[in-house]
């Protein structure tokens, strides 16, 4: 029973356009959400996060939106660049401070 | 600034052999974690440790053993490797303080069990 779901295994976007990665969760007790980026043969690196008391957090080209009523968050990348091609993981923090991970979405930026 | 290092980066072993994956962090973070990454499953927690000599099971602990005698080291041992343990293993750490839960990852160990 996956508590954090990334339903799109892959996403292809033209360079310069917006990339939107989605994540759904089932546990309303999650109070903090994180996005990680992973390149091949490297470990995941932290990208951006959002507290459940907010609905938006922005950091440069990256914005995360949280819709608590829908139990949905999304990561927007604008504009998309070739270096953004990677696997993106969504994670949620539970009450024990553990992270529950989605399966990941592979983002491909086309030149 | 080494952060977290893992060794070996690649390992091939045979069914039934004992294998130990090493993890070392230079930040003095209290918490350390071991995950495995398999296609379609994301990251699954094997074991974690809140401090030296304190360890606890995660989602998929069977077949694995951990120890943490020093804050900076958190080795993971597969006592008798099985093919189902072929995976990429990541070690991570995080601070104790604050409301955030950001974890910092090592580069991973790709383990193949033949």
C-alpha cells in the first residue's frame, strides 16, 4: 500500500518549457514534503521542500505547490533546462520523522 | 567537505556469501539510514539509527544486519546474500534538530548477487 505515489514513470518536456511533476499521498498526517533529484550513478540530492502549513514554496526555477485537500503536490520547473534531466523523487515526512518515498519520475528534457 | 561516502561503489557476490557495505559521514549527524532502490519501488528503508548503539528496523529489514559503534560509521551486512538483494543501496544522514527532515545521501553501492 503505497502512501506516496508518483503515477508518471516518465515525462518528456521541450527545453525552455515548463515541467510539472506530480505526487499524491494518502496519509493526512504527513506534515512536510520534499523533492529530490537523482542523476544516474549518484545519490539523491535535496531540491526543495514545503511544510504542510504552506501551499507554495519557490526557489529559483523550482516551485512546489501543495494542495492538502486533494493530498497532492507538484513540482514546477520553469524554464526547463537539459541539466534538469534526472529522476525526481517525492517524499513525505511521517510522525516519526521518517521519509516515505514515491517511486520516482524520470524527466527528459528535449533540446 | 566529504559528506557521506560509501564503499564499495560496485560489488558482485554469490548467493550465500556475507557482504558488508560501508557508510561514513563527516557531519556528525545523529541519524543515519540505509535504503535500497529498486525499479518501481522508489527508496525503501532497511534500517536506521538515531545515534551510536541505537538502531531500528525499517520497512524491509529481513536478511540485513546493522551496527553503529561510532557516530560516523553505519555498516550494513547481508549475512547470507540472496538474488533478491540485488539492488542499489544508499546510505543517508540527517541532523536531529529542527522541524525539517532533510536527508543527505551518499553516492550508492550497486550490489549484484549471482
